[in-house]
C-alpha cells in the first residue's frame, strides 16, 4: 500500500505521541519523553485554531507527522514548524519530504509567505532542511536561560 498524506485528527494524537517517543529515544537525540508530556505538547499544537498538522500513513499506520501554526509577523503571514517526526526505521525514504511538500501546497493556498523552524546546527535535520531550500537566518539565534534543573 502507498503513502497517504492527510490532516491529523484528534484520534491520531496518541499514535503520534507514541511514534515521537520511539523516534526521539534513538540516536542522535536519545531523549526520554513520557507519554503524558508529549501528548500534552502535541495536543497543545493541535488545538491552536491556526494549527496545520499533517500525518503520513503507510499500511494503516502513522509513520510520520508534522505540527505547526500560522501566525502574523511584521506584515507577513508565516508558519512556525514546531515538530516533524518520521519513524527512524524508514527515514531517508521521502516521507519527510512528502510531508513538507504537502505542507507547502496548503500554505501556498493560504497565502503563507514563509516557514520558520528551529533545529540543531550541523545535524542530519539541518541537512534535510537545507536540501528543501531552507536557509539559516544569519541575524537570528536561539538563546536559552535555565531557571532550574527539571527532574526527569
């Protein structure tokens, strides 16, 4: 069966959360997500009225997804890509690119002029985005300040 791209439904959130945990627990991320935490995160993206969330389904199972939202910024309509996830076992098979192509078609119809995202510098994801014609914005950087060390 082929790959099907469609909008994420509320009923998909648990499956997306489980895929996220499995994918991001592996290298290079090695993150330790709890199901409640990622479910809350993805649900928060999903309920935003400006959300666009797309899934890739193969053989009846979600094998990839993305979440983000449209927002206004300085006279332009932009999309913030918050999360993208493709099952580690089938990465580099065009699923991420397919998700992004579907997203771009939707955004063009909605007259969205830019897509913004945050990713690790010099990483597999940054190479993926560069292959899709994303550019680093030299005037911007991501900064953080730790207020306390959260318990895992």
